[in-house]
């Protein structure tokens, strides 16, 4: 596993941190990697923004801060506005497509969208949107094994919510596989998707 | 709020991370401070150890790593063995007293113990031991306001578990107030407590 810098961002209550913890656990506990997860709390957190910085590597991670992520996961418009400029050129952005309107796509950036909240609502539990997003992340990035992510989810959520979280994971992963097959959204396709809402 | 470095450590499943998140949120969202929380995942995590590094400050936190904590919260013997040597001289250690046997107390170190797991079990939910511990932390350190910690818990746990977590918090806080009144455990008192088990 090459050193990979990731930021997961959204608003409070979306489960941004759990999502980052699951990715870190999958890499380090269920695979052979190392990971750090850093959360900054500050005035911006009082506005409801929430973000986690994650570094995955096959070596111990010496510097846990992420300044120019390879992968950016955004679940709110505010998070998109704040963090999309810092995405590494050629980086990958995953968005909650009902909550984020993409204003421009820098050349070389790949963007994939998923209606994670809607899928979570179909499962009867809006709060699992973060795990839908995590499944989507797994399929699109191919960075972690499907099964290690699954185990990380199983051991990170309360027993009463395990089943719905695993369903959410599978739905997100399958949706992602579909999108990988179809390729990343181009600027025009994305607009078409956004207009369809 | 002076810059305070804290490590919370235990084994996986004890809710170490949630406990650190609650402290960070209380400082930053419900009070005027800043906080970072960093979690390292690595081979030691595969052994079940789990630790979070937390920095609280009235200024933005520039360096999130904790090398010599002012406060160490330990909920397992393994965590105690690993992290107690790094406690700052004159620092404060909070232990889950049924799970941690203290071998020696460096001069100037204050140690307070609470049977957090037993209290959590009395409430019918072993998994809230981390929140009992958080209440205890609040009372003993006086670092954060009782009400901001409470709000941080309310907004960090799933609705179905809110009530039992708030009860756990109050139980831990009240137990802590009692201990603060009685003063920190000395070496001999601690041994007496440990022998009583």
C-alpha cells in the first residue's frame, strides 16, 4: 500500500469520523498497513463542518497531517467549498451527489458521485450514509480489500446497527463497481446528473 | 484553557476513540477552545490495543502528536504498561481500577481509579464504561465544564443509547467528585483498593 493521503469531510452527524476510522482499521488491523487518523476541532466545527485526515501506508506514518490529499471524500457543499482546492492535481474526489454541487472540475481530477443519503434512506436509516460512502470508496479506489473493510465495519458499529451498516456497505460498494465500469463522470455527465435532481 | 496533552488508551471495543472525541468536542464546540484528536493504527492495534492522542488548547493546535501527556487515561493493563512511562512528571493518571494494576507510582504523579466497567454493568450496558470514564475525567481534572461534556455526549452517541450514556456520564462524574474531595490515591491506598478486589 503506497502512502495515500485522504480527507473525509462533511457536516456533523454524517458520521465522517466513523467513516475514517473504518478505513484506518481496514488498512491496519485487517490488512498489513499502517494508518493515522486526525480530527481537528475548532471554530469551524462549531459551524457544523467536520473533517478527518487519514494517512494510509505500508510504513509507520510519521506525519499525520494531510495538506494535499490524493483522495477527497465530501458529503456537504461547505466541505466541498473548503477542501476541494487542496486536492492533489490528478486526485480523486468522491461526492455525495445530492448534497454537493460541483462548480468546476480541474483538469485531470476524477469525480465520482453517489446518492448516499438516498440509498441510506431506502435502507430505513439515514445515518448509515457514511457507510454507503465507505463502500463506494472501497469499490472506486480499489485501495483496500472488500472483506477487510467489511470486517472493520462489523467491529466498529454497535451490534444493534450491524446488519443495516453491512447492507449499506454492500449497496455502496455495488454502486461503486457499477460506476467504475462506466468510468468517472466527465464534467458534462455530472451536470446532467445534477440537472436530473 | 492552557495547552493540555492527553492520551486515552485501552483495548479495542472499550470506546477509547469516542471518549477522546467527546473531550475534543466539549472543548471546541461547546467551549471556546481548539482541539485535535489523533489515532494511530498499526501492528499494536492488531493486538487489540487502542489509543487516542488529544491536544486541547485556547489556540489552534499546530502539532497534534502527544509525546509526554499531562493526563493519561488507561483502561487496560497493556495500555498502562505501554503508556505510563511517558506521563509527564507531576502528571495525572486516571485508571479503570478493576482492569489496571498499578505497579509503581512515580513521585508527584497523581493517580485516581474508578471501577468504570462495574458501574457500566450496573447500568445494564457494559459498553458505556468509556463514558463513565469521561465523567470521571471531567470531575477529577476540572478541565472542561460539566455541561459542555454532557452536550458533547448527547450529540456523539446514537439516539437509542443517549439516555444510558448520560446516566453513565453522571455516575462517573459524581464518583469523581467524591474522589476529588477525598484527594488522590496514595500508593498505599491504591494497594489497599487493589487488594480488596
